[in-house]
C-alpha cells in the first residue's frame, strides 16, 4: 500500500500538473507568471532539456483546485513552490521565474536557501505602485482602475490587456495569452490581481542572498527597467541583463534573447 507521503506527493503532482523532462545532471524549475501556464516555456525547452532536468508546473488557480484561504497571501504560493522543488527537482535547483514567480521564488529561497543554487527572474517587481522613492509602473489610482476593469467586464479587460502585456507584432502570442487569461474564473483572476498588484515586498529584499540574474525587457509596459535597476542595486549578488524586447513576456516573444542569457548564466 503506498505510503501517506507518496499519496500526498501524487495528489500534489496531479493538482499542479507537475512535469519532468530532460535528463541532465542538474534540475531547473520553471515558474509561470500571472495568466500563463507551463506551455509558455515551450520555446526554451530544447535548450534547457539538452542540459538539465526540467521541472514545470501550473499554479493551482483553476476553479477545481483554487483555495481562497490558502492563496489569500503569497505564503500559499511559496509553500507550493517549495513542494515542487522537493518533489520534482529532488534537491538544489535553479529557478527560472517569470513575474509573480520571481518574487515567490525570492520568498521561497529566503525560507529554504539550501534548495536554490541560482534564481533567474524575468521581469520581476516587488511592488507595482509608484511612490516618491520608487519608480514603479503604476499609480495607486491606475491600480484601482485596473481592479475595477477586471470586476466590471472581465472579457473586455482580457481583450484590452493581452496586447498591452504581450507587445506589438505578436498576434498569435496575444491570442494565446488572452485565452489563458480567460481560462481563469473572473473572481479568481480578480483575487490574484488584487494580491499581486497590491503587494509591497521591498522590506523583504535586504535579507535575500541567493545568486540571481534579472532579465528585464527594455520596453515592458508592466515592469519598467527602473525596477530591475532598483533590485540590482539592492542585491550585490544579482546581475541585471536588459534585453532589447517589447512586452512583459520575453520568454514567449523573444525566446532567443532569453536563451542566450540562460546559456551563459546556467
């Protein structure tokens, strides 16, 4: 009879669609950003699978698995990521996290630093709201308007937000991202957006010590380059790499540029 641990691990793996491919000696975990699933990493898989064991997963935000209490704070996501590393990577790993997953990765690496040998953050932001000492992408009024738009007409919001987030000249990627957003139940999407766009993790930054590479698109409408510069200035162990790319999803729209950075740092 399977042990309770194996039963729990199997249930967790199914809930998060845990996938392990590649056969390299080291493990890489790929963490998705808001509104995307693990297939967003497809353009980078040939490079990564040739050299590493690659662990992909989906956040449990579908209607069947979403736990309102668990995911009311980032702690639930951090616990999930740590479980993914233990079950899928089976030891110290490199994490490549996009957007929300980069900040969740920072918190996870602070909690259990021995599990992370390197973190690559793609378009990370510890806070999205601008103040006198922090040049973020949005004002509080703009964030409030964002929440109102999601609440009022979710389909209309996805239609407007997808081309902004993905960037111009990527019609297929815009369509894919819009449909992935629409796969989220509107109330879940609103709850996630309220958590992510209202967070302020700047007090957590100084005690983070994991070696880190920040990949920042040069024209990101969600996370400006100033945020990457802000993080690199706070972390002496971090390298900021600005790539010539428009949009918030460069691993989808400019994978060859992201791959060049990954090949060097991993």
